[in-house]
């Protein structure tokens, strides 16, 4: 029961007492005024006592009512504050909901874009795979073509070497013909039996075919050279060797006569019949051989 209820109960009690007092007075008047008077006096005393207590009770009730009103006001203010806070929370929830909707929409859009990008990348990967496959096939074809070209190059190299050897043989034959022609032009002619009249410039090659290189040229006498052949190769004093050069172009240089030999080296001198105006000087690396025709 709240304070208002308590006040109403007390007021009802007071009014009930007063009404009861009046009923007692009425009864005493009708029966015995003395008794009634005494009773009324007692009742009056009681009512006086009750009336003396009534202001304090009313003051207490007023205080309780004031406190109750204050509590009601506080509760009302709390309700107002709670309502305001609820409205604020609702607005915040609405804002968060709107943000969530926006984010969800953006996420859906991003997902769609990502899906489209994934599809595009798959197509691009397919294209790349096809390109790689084509390049691998092209590489395989190029490797096959390279292998064929290498084979052709080897064949061409062999053919070139063969042609070079043939050209060397032809050159040696040509130099031999030129040499024989020079001998005929110089008046050295074969006898009726086919032998050549020998003189100081007559060729005297070793009995076996030999070929070597000029190792050094005497700086004071350019016609005096050391060669890479010696007596172990069958080379003897007074033997003659043909001298020629293949680089940068085939060139016949003349004939040298051996003037000194040892086991592995020999010294030769360019024969005077081989010296002519404008002839290229001998140099290291020139080839010497017993014949221009290699057996």
C-alpha cells in the first residue's frame, strides 16, 4: 500500500470515530443522558486526544506524500531520461543498421566485381595457357629446326673442308705447274729420257713426303730460316723444301735448301732462283713441304 492509501485509511478511521461518537451521543440521549454525558465526555476526550495526534499524523503523511511525490517526480524524470536514451539508442541502431546496409550493399557489389574479375582472370589464364602451349610448340619446332640446321651446318662444314682440301691440292698442282713453267722459261729442259738437268738451283726433295713450319726467321738475313723438321724426319743437308702460305690467301713463296740439320730442327736458306722483285718475305708460321702435291 502506498502513502496515499495510508492517508485515506487514516481519514476513514477518523471519520468513522467521529460518526461513532455521534451515534453514541444519540444513544445516550435517548437512554441515559448522564451516562451519555459521561460517555460523550470520554469520547470527547478520546477525540481530543485523537485530534491532538491528527496534526502530527497529517504532518507525517504530508512528509510521506512529499517524499512520494519526489519519488514519483524522480521516477517520472527517470522514465523521461530512459525514453530519451531509448530514442537515442534507437536512432543509433537505425544509423548502425543503415551503415550495415550500406556495407552489405558495398560487400555485395565487391563480391560481384570479384566474381567478374575471377571470370575474367580464368579467361585470361586460358589465353595464357594457350599462348604458352603455342610457344612450347614453337620452341619444339625451333629446336627441331635448330637440330636440322646444325646437321646442315655440319654437312656444310664437311663439304667446305673437303672443298678446301681439294682447293689446296689444286693450288699445289697449280704451283707445281707454275714452277715447271718457270724452269722451262729459264732454259732448264728435260732430257729425252725425261730426267731434269741438275744445277745449283735444282730441286732436291727428300725421298719421303714431309711437311713442317718455319719457326724463326733470322733478323739479319731474311732468307735464312729455322724449320720444325730434322734428320729424324728424313731431312738431310742439300735437300730442298717448297715454301707456301695459306692465310689470308694461298700463296707460293719459293724454295729453301737445307744447310744444316739436327735430330728435330733444320736450317734452310731461300734459294736465289726463288728470289724476285716484289716477292713476299718469309715469316714464322709459313708452311714448308717436300712437295706441293700432298700424297
